[in-house]
C-alpha cells in the first residue's frame, strides 16, 4: 500500500510526547491531511535549504498545475479553503490593486456569490465564511433538499459576481442543480462559475465541463503536503495571483509547500489499487462480522469516487458515539470515519492506514464489543 515505508514521519510526534494516531477516517485536516511519501519529503527538505524568487515559483507551479489539469493556467494556494477565498476575491476585485486591498470589504462592488442552500456546507469550516473572507456576499438559493432553475435565474442581479458550485460528500446529494445546468445559465448571463472540488480524485473532469475556476486540495486525493490549487481561465488565474497582494498575504503558500505540491503532482499516480482497497476491506469485514453486535460490508464512496470502505453497522443496543469515543481516547488514538454516526454507523477508510494498523483496530473493537468497556 502507499503508506508502506514512510512511518518515519510519525517519530517527531512521539518525540513531542503526543499520542500516536491510527487514522482510518480519511484524508482529514484535523488529523494532519496526508502522510506524504519520502520522495516528496526529500524535495521539500531541499526547498527549505535554498532561496527562490517566490513569484517565479508561483508561476512555475501554476504551469505544472495547468499541465496536470488540462486548464489554461493554475495558481497554488495554502489550502482548498484559501483557494475559495482567493477565487472569490479574484472575481470581485480582479487585478485592481485598490479594490483588492479593500477586501473583504466589498461594499459598492459587484459581490454577490450564488450558492445552492444544499451546498452551504461545514467542511470543518463554513464554506460561506470562506466566500465572505474573499469579499463575497453569499446568496443561498433553493431549499436544503431541492433547487430549481427558477431559483437560480431569480437570484441573478446586477450585483452577481459569480455562481459557486460545491462537489463534495458533505453536500446534499439529491434535488440539487447539476454543475452542467449551472454553467449553462451562467453563460447566458456572462457570469463566471467557481467549483470547489477539494477532495475529488479526477483532476481533469471538472475543468472539461466548462467552469471558469476549479479548486482542489493538494493534501487529499493528491496525497501531497498541506496545500491547494486553483485551475481555470488564464485571466482569472492571473487575478487569483494578484490576491497575494491583498487577502492572499494572510494565507500565503511557502516555497517548501509549493515544491511539495509539484512533487505530489509528479507522484500522484503511485496509489493503492482499487482492487487492493476492496480486498483489504473485505478481509476486515469478514473479521468484524464474527463479532456479536457488528455487521460489516464494503461500500463505495457516496459521491462515486473510487474509494471503498468497510461500513460497520453497530447493534442499536450500543451507541456508535460511545464506540468512537472509546477508540479515540485510547493509546494509540483510533479515528474511524464518523459521517453517519447518528445512524449508528462507523466506517474504516483504507487509504491512510499503515501496515498492521487494521489488526489493532480489530483488536480494540473486539475489546469494546465484548462488554468489557461498554455495557
């Protein structure tokens, strides 16, 4: 698997006296994003030992991003969340230094950003707040479980700066307008479309559909260090770079993170195979199904990515929240994916696991479900 041979990264945290973590949750910011392969770490170390003209490195990284995604141009960012704020600032202020240095105060400017109510998510932070940081005034349309074209058409005014679309497992997955539908309306009104595709694994798919800016995380599917990037139309990408003279200064990306992003792009094809994911999760499910009170099956990611997890349905007599709390409070601290914890479901994501850690998770679950810790 991808994480074999790079457990050296964990040693520094042990040195600090921090608890060891087994991450079976996913590429989660709260757990440090991704663990990068050693070649990426070596490239970042080299960057730390040398000077560079940052603007030149931003432009070079942008070229790598463009080649990688098939977009006209690219811009590196500190994170996908930073990419949201910078993208919004770019469509509002462009390359106007006076305007961009006013942000997030956008009073009197064309600043309304239309977003479906079912896309107004909390991803660990509020997407609406990220839009506001860029000077945008979010305009939510539709209802939480349904948006119609009439909602979109009716929300467009002379103050509309862009239409915002979120592709994420966090969003409502039914009743929403599709990206294609929103792009068609945007073109009729000559409006840019911004797509937040932070955790998506296909880095070419969305730009081909015709939006103007697409935002990705560099530390999720890509498996690089904490970083992000924007790809899209050359003029708007140039405007994104200009935001480093404004709000982007507070979220600037460093030389080592840009080099790590470039290295991550170069190494992104080195991934655990889908079949290997399925096989490892099938093996876990066989073991878990032998534990009284648990039913386990392999499921695909709920937004269609080629990620397969072990879904653990826990007997209603035992609270999944209590199970998760016991796992997380131990040493090592074990984090399972808890997106459906209110339905008494936990999931195991194979992507962040080191060799041998699945066995530790199984042992802890056996202890917990044997009533030694939960009555």
